[in-house]
């Protein structure tokens, strides 16, 4: 699966592969269970995480002078593998696994177990499983302490070729794609203190248990132990690859410390520019982003669309405070045409959207969006998550269930009235800001005179609104003019009515000078 050539961090273009050893040689009994393989179930993992929460946190970070940690970006990319050694490659199973070597930015090894018939056996790490190209490096003398993560292959695009569609690598980060897509947006197990004093804490998946799939299975089941100074957790991911790859996620959290600011089902993405801020970047491309907006479907049926921004200062927005848990929310990539980006290498037009669908009661809280300034495309600068009211308290147990949809569109996408483009610029005759909002399905509006545009702003003045049907595209276009006056920030809201009935999405926008 192709990926962006310039993105650093945990999503390197490196391909690490195991040397050709039989699977039996990789398996060892968990050293904590001297009598043999460990009996495993998700309920056992929940109790394990609960007990761990009563103990002090222990870091597994590599020593600073470990040669693997000192590998450069280019050196790390030269570590390669033999695909013939993929786990389950020679078996009649619909999934295969490959491991990652610790090193460069991936400095905390993890334990990986395979589960069959209720028994778990740990994959043994051996440095001779990896080879290094381009220069001499004695891998046999390096102490890795485990693997860095793993990736999963499946014939997601063609029936006779196994391709990577899912990877867990770095802290609690993971990514997936649907058919014919490139990696873009990522997810995490948990976000802690993303905004606020004291600095962000990054929980990590320290151990994985991967269930051996049956030959006819449509899904693969992955269990993970989350560990951090503040919280432990037990996770179960049931993953269904396809045109849209779906994951059913079950989470149990056990706080070690009280944490007021946490993010449930956190999403991490990148937005650098589009037509709203194109003039700030000297670049041949029309747009650069993995996601272009936050979508929320409220419990009362209201569809919200908030275009993303690359602000000059960090900004935090809260949505749905004092309202019911939404039906879903996610960071979307609505632009899916090559001409909208004009980038033949990064292929931002093939990046997935990611939709979160809660499956149980999450209690009170709100969706939160964090936007961080960036001038480069390899920095993820957008985070969205559910912030539970009151955060997490020591001594309590928290359970969350949700479904993740990785694909082109969320399950509740509107055919008509979906915001498909937002542009802005200075008015011709004065210093007003003009916002141009295009909605899909405009041809369904038989009488454009029956459209009412409701526009409001928290600061400044809305000086004019108008609308028209764009015959060339079939879209309905709304024009909104804002006189910001002396405002440093204005929250805009636009809704449409057709013949007195609500039509389309609610458009929200945060303007800053």
C-alpha cells in the first residue's frame, strides 16, 4: 500500500520483514508462565489491566545510547525483510502478519502474542530475523527487547494478492485503509491532556494478542494492553477489511490517577491548506491535507460540518456541550478528485475518512477539535475526540464501545445538502470577508427563491447573504459576507431552509484574521 513519501514519525515508508524462519521457531511460552502457554481471554486481559492500574508505571523505553535508537531516518528505511516469512503465509488463512523492528523514533518495544484455541504464545524476538541493506550493521549484537509493532495484510484489492491495510506502530497509534486507498488519518487508543497545562501524555499499547483467524474468516481480532503513568486499559479490535474497513472496538479503562482532560476515540490528521488559506503557501498543488472537515451527526438529526483550519495560533473548539451523545463524528476527506490536489505522489485524493459510531452510552461530554499551526505537511496538526464530562477518576472503571469506519464516506452521508466545498476571500468593494459554500444536490431545489439562508456570527456583522444554483455542477451555492469589525475571532453558523423546512448540513466556521 503506497503512502506519503515525506511523512516522518511512526508512519515511515520503511518496510521491515522477518527472515524466513518457520512460525514454530518464533513462538515461545510467555516467560511469566513457566508451565507453558498462557490461557487467554478478553476478560482475563481486563483483569490484568485492572491489577496493573494498582501498580506503579514502569517505562520500557530503550536506553538513550542503544544503537537502534540512534539509527537515522535513511538507515531505518534500509532495514528489510523477506515476505516469505509472513506469519500464516503458508497457511490457508485470509490474513498475514509482519513485524517492525524497534529503532529511530520507535523506541519502546512491545510484546506480541498469537492466540489459538484460547492459548497465547509470545512471538520471540531475534535480531537475525532482520537484515540491513547499504552498510555494515551487526544486528546480532543489538538489544531490541521486542518488536516495535506489526502490520496486517489481506487481499483487500485483488483476490490473489495480500496487501497491507492495517498497522499498529508507535504509542497507541494505528491506521487502516479501505480498498484502493492510501494511509492518511490515524487513530489512537486514548488521548490524555492534548490541551492544557502539564504537557500531553501518550499512552502506549505495550502488549498485543492476535487471534488466529479461521480459513474463511471475514475478520481478524486483536487485543491490546494500554499502559501509561495515568491509566491502563484493555482493548479489543474486531477488524473487517473491505471497500470500507470497519473496526468494532471495546475499551475498558482503569485510571491510576485522576485525569480531567482525556480523549475517547481520538483521531489525528493533517490539514495544511485548501482554498480558504491557499494564499499563505507558495506551492504548485491546489490543496494539501489528509482531512478537510469535522462532521458530527447529532442525536436530534442535525448534521454539522466544520471545515478544518491551519490557524496562526493553537485553537480548541467544543461541539455539542449539554446535548445528547451524537450518533457519530469523524474527520472526513471529502475532496476525492485528483484535480483538487494535483499531487501524483502523495495522492491526497485517496486518503480515507474516519467515522466514529458510539455503540453504548458514553455519558455526558462533548466532541472536541484541536487545530495546531503547521507549515509542513508531515506534521499531524489536527486532533478530534470525545471529551467525557469530568474526565477519568481513580478507582472507577470506564467502558466504551464504538465502531470505526475507514473509507470514502461515513454511513450517514447526505446525498443532497452536503457541504462539498468552502472558499473565502476579500470582497471586491470593501474589506468584508466573503464565504462561498457549495452544497451537493442543488438540482433538487425546484425554486431557488424558496431557499432561506440563515447566517449568524459571534462577532462582527453579517452584511449580506445570497444564493444561486450552479448549473455547471448542480450544486447550490451560498454567499455570506462578514464585516469582522475589530474582532480577533468570529464563530459563523449557516443553515438553509427550503420552503420552510431545514435542508442540508449546518455549516460552522471559525474565522481569525
